C-alpha cells in the first residue's frame, strides 16, 4: 500500500457552463494483521518425534544441547508488501539447551504497516539416554 495519498479531482459544470473544481485526497490505511501459522517442520537430524504440539529433539553427540533447524511458518497478508518474520528466543540453526520442560519459541510476523500476528511451537531437547522414556 502506498504511503502517498491518492488525488482525485472533481469538476462540476452547470447548464450555463459555469464550472467549479474540488480535490480530495484519499489515503488507504492497512489496519489488518497478517496471519501466521506455525505449520513448521523441524529439519534437524536429531528430531525424535512430535507428540501433540511438542517437538522432541535429542542432544547433539557429546553435548547437553541440540542445534535445531526448522522451516519457516506460513504467512499471509492483505497487502503485497514485505512481511518480516522473527522468532524468539531462538532462531533456526541456534543451539537449544536440554530442558525439563518444553521451550516456547514464538514467531512474529510484521507487515509494512506495523500490523502483527504471532504463533508458537514447543521444543524439548532431551538427552540421548532419555529417549526411551518418552
């Protein structure tokens, strides 16, 4: 959507050929949030399984953490502009520590009008010896 207003000029003419003009400016504002869907896939070799909303990932060999990669969420918007997608507290390819509980990774999509939407995935990194107890 353009930041510049659209200029529309009107001219009225009566039967005696008298005329008058007026100009209006229309600015289209994008107030609609983009939509983000966390239909992501974990592409790490250490993915054990997905149970419900939780991705279980084993630690990297010899470490107490895992390098975790995932595909991008699906994002749609009503405008043709660029949509910025970020994730927090980790990004794809980061080292995620082993944890007792699932870690929430939140994705945020922001369009050029600063409208936003979020979605979340849950990741739990477990030690290789814990795999059998899931």
